[in-house]
């Protein structure tokens, strides 16, 4: 069964809407663990639009499951990761103007920049995952850089309007997943996954980790955080 990483960024988004102290993403992490999360994921963005440096420090001290830090491949945040030492660093592309992470990291096109960051993290003994499109060239490049894992971007699958398009995207993700596993990479997936579309992704063989944020936080507003995480975990478990 795939492990569930709960992305709590959008709890911090609500807090930052008022620049206040609530809701606290640290509380959400505790409730997510109570609901059965296998990991807590946060993205420290350059513009600090949601997660703040203080959140990272407190999460590092309090999270009992895997702490996964999403980050851009840049100098400043790499230094923060080296100081924090999360269980896993997931490198993602980052543009100031985007609403959310659009598309995977271009490991082929930005090879040297990504390599510099990966080398520093690996040299410090940290686990590295690269968030990429389900594309064989990106997988090969990720493997060459020495990353232990890839997270395949499921956004196009999630956004597909027709059943045919959705199936095509699913096939592409499945095929890319096979390539990643053949190359000895751990296989993660995420982005745009919801209670409605997660099951076919969770059924893909060898998928070890699913990172899900927006849909869980949206449901948590209605039913509570622990319950929302529990429902997602049960769905994933039932599909395995
Ligand atoms: N995985 C990665 C690498 C992401 O950047 C994000 C969004 O922050 C997610 C998973 C979660 O996406 P969503 O919020 O759409 O579930």
C-alpha cells in the first residue's frame, strides 16, 4: 500500500490570509498523524506565502512520522534544508506568479542547477526526491543525479476532462512508474489528487508514497482534519 504524505501548506495559507497565528499548521500535523498520515509534507516557498521558517523549526521538533520538505533547487533554501535535516527533500520547480506548482522540475534542461543542489543534499546524507513529469528522459536524468526517489506529477491526470484523456494520462504515469522502478528509484506521486480520483493512482504497482494537500485540507474544513486524513488513508488502503 502507498504511504500517505499529507501536505499541510494550505492550513498555513488560511493563517497567512490574516497574518495571524491561526490555524497553526503544527496542530494540523498532529491531527494528520492521529488520522493515520505516514508523512507530513510542507513547501517552503521563496515568497513565504504559506509555510514560514518558524513552522519548519517546530514541525521538525514535533512531527513523529516522515517530514518531507518541498523546496526549489536554490542556494538559500538548500542551506535551510541542510540545517533542518528533514527526512526527505523533494525538489520542485517554483515560479512566483504560479498559484501552485505547475509541471515537474526540468531535470534535463536545468541539469547543472539541480545537480548542484542534489549533490549538496546527498553529501549531507539527506534523502532526495525529484518532482518530475511522467517522462522517461526526466527519470533517466534523475537517476543519473543520484536521487533516491522521483515523485511523478499527477496534475495532468487530475485535470483531464474526458475519461479517454484521463486514461491516457494514467497509462503514461503507469509506464513512467515502471521505468522509475526498473531504474531502482523509489516511486512517489502527487498533485491534484482527490477523494474522487486517487484510487486508480493508488492501484499502480510499486507506488510507495502519495503526497496530497488541497483536497484533504478542503475536506478538513468540513469534517475536521483527523477525519479527512482517515478517509483518504482508508481509500488508499482499500485500493491496495
Ligand atoms: N507534491 C508536490 C511535489 C507538490 O508541489 C504539491 C503541491 O504543493 C503536492 C504534491 C500536493 O498537491 P495538491 O495540493 O494538489 O494535493
